[in-house]
C-alpha cells in the first residue's frame, strides 16, 4: 500500500456519460497530480492541485475537470465520455515536487 | 520529437544478466525519476535524481546532467524484475507542472 488511495479500481461506462474518479493522497501530502496513461500517448500530466487550489494544467481536455477538497482528497470528473478516453488514470501525491511523488494504483476506465 | 527518449523499448534477458536501460532528455530539468510499473498497472517510484548516482539493493541509477542522460542498471536480474521501467523528468522552470514521461522500457527476465 503506497498510502495513496484511488477509487474505483475499474470503471466501465458508455459513451456520453460522466464519471468521477477519486484520490486520497498520502497523509501529510498537500499536492495531488492527475495523470492519464493511454496505449498511444503513454503517461501524460493532466492537472495539479495544491492545498485546494489549482496550480498547473497539462494536456487536460475541456470535458475534464478536477477539484481538491478541504480534507485534501481530489476528484477528477470526466464528462461526455468518448471511446478514446479509455485509459488508466493515476493520481500521485507529494509534499512538494522537489521531494518525489507517491503514486496510487490507478483507475482503469473503459468507455464502451 | 519527444522530450524524453528511452532505449531500448523492449528488452528480454536471462536471469542473472546485468541490465541497462537508458534515458535521454532534451530539456533542462530539476530532477529525473525512474519508475517501475508491473502488469496490473501500479506505478512505484524507484529513484529521484538531480545529480550523481543512487543505489537501492540491486538497482543503480546514474545521471549525467551535462550530457542530459541517465541510466538504470539492474544487477543479478531476476524474473520478478520483469516490468515496464519509465523515465520521467521535472522540467526546470516548469513551475507547478507534473512530470514529463518517456514511453517506457518493457523488460522481461526469463528464468
């Protein structure tokens, strides 16, 4: 157990639907990063939250959004899902990026 | 061109062999990470480097900042080392951005 908890582990949904992925960071970590891993693009940075505030955006689609709550857990919301959104979604937590990252086990999203 | 390039893409070796995986990057970085991903998906952070060399058990990671190159070595390889090894960098001046990743090296160690 890395200390970073992601739920659910697997999610199957239909095109056009909306899903929410959840991440609880390691105790004491204020930063949460979301990453997408697809077969064709590999791992890509989506978005970073620090202590409840958005700090940086990467290759995140407008259909995707995230937030971090006062208890520091974060949610990644994916809407109007397309087949191409099927991927593994990881979150990673950190005290600051300078001290490394701890990854969760990922959520495998399948859009059918 | 990708900012982080790994070689080889695939590597099959026999148990006990010395393994080297290479990573080259084309941008200024503040740190380089080596990650391990087993079948089933979870990612484990192996090393974070900003200079020199680090060792953990049978794993050794080196970085040459001037040449923009890092290597991950596995000594006395074992079938349980079979995994995808991913090089990732934190770009200097990238602010609060996340990591930029290589495509990974798929390693298979045969008994």
